[in-house]
C-alpha cells in the first residue's frame, strides 16, 4: 500500500468533503502517494488501465454501500488492493474487515499490514451485492430512501406513497430453491458468506409487525423482526413470470423471471486489519 486512488461520495453517509480532505492529510503524513481522486457519481470511476499507468496499487473507498459496489464491479478485473473505510450509514463491509471504526486509524493500520482477504457476494446476471440483496415489493423503498438522502421532499413523499402501496397493498414475492420459504413476502433478504447464501423472508401484514419492521430497518437489524423466516441455500430464483424489483447493496435493479441468484467469492484483494475469526479466512 504505497500509491493510492481515492474514491469518495460526499453525498453518502458520513463521507463529507471535510472528512475526505482530512483523510488526504493522513495519506500524506503516512508517506502515501495520492495518484488520483474520484467523487462519484459526479465523476466517472477510473479505468483499470488509467490506474495501472499511474502506478496505483491500492484503491481507497470512503463512501456508502452503493458507491462501493459500483467501484468494485467496475474494477473487478483490476489486480490491485481495496481499502474500505466506513463512510456510509451501516458500514457493514468496513466493520467486517477492521476492528477500528475511525478511518484515520484504519489507514495507519492498513499501511502496516500485508493481509488480503476474499469477500463473498450475491450474484445474479451482471449484478453483485457484497452487503446484501433485497427482493420484492419492499425494494421500492430504495427510491424513497435515495430521495431522503438528497433532500428532495416532494419526490420523497411520492416515492414513499408508491412504495407503501407496493409493499402492503399488492402481492408479495415467492422464492424457489430456499427450503422453508414459499409464501408471499414483502421482502426477501439475501446475504452472502463463504458457505452459501443466508435468506430471510419478511411477512409484515399487521400493524404491529410493520411498526417493528420499520424500527429494525432504522436500527439496521432486519432479521430481529418477529415477522422474519430464515433459511440457507446455495442457489435460488424468483418464482413467477414477471420481472422482480431488487436492491443490490441499495441500488435498484429489475431482475428477469427465474434469474439465477447464487453466491460467489472475490479475489484476495481486500485489505483486512482485523485479525480475529470474524474476517473470512481464505
């Protein structure tokens, strides 16, 4: 970790411009060279050849799940390393890779370690989710959440009304290939690990379940809701003949009927400063 390309999204989570500038100062005091910087989505993500010509060995990602996902997918074939810093709301990837939550301390620790690990992901067609995949009517809330982040109140109200109708007034989603899950669900959450896929179906039709589900969404623990059924599988598909709404790491996608959803694993390119067993062993 010597020459860096810094990818940020000042509109996501806690990755403000002031904090980005403070991190650049940490790079400099650590003797790290900053070869390039990208503010996504206002600026296009760098190409692998662009970074190779600049001698970049590490991409530092200080952003939310959606930006991190976009960068990892765009740079899938690049041979360098990735350092993920907590710059979003949940920061699940960063928490899994580092014992620290302070980005400055993570940079110092990363500069001293040689440890690289692979990460599991959910894959369907060309789409990947390193944190998780949400299927079903509840995926419509992704647009409302995005409008809230951008402060677009009018769009937020309209998106929230549409998401509410789709979630609770219409039919749910059914899944094939997940033992124990077959009824209609407002949402199905698929999260990856190195042993397969964890699948959680959410059925929240009464007011109490809806209220609890909303609280668990805000606090980040969906599976804590009493309306959740869980199982594991290697592969699954959406039942039916219609396209399905989905969120890959929070980004909206439409999946085609019977699209295969399975697990995958990245190359050993992620810098891990955590040394306990919570980091995937590769």
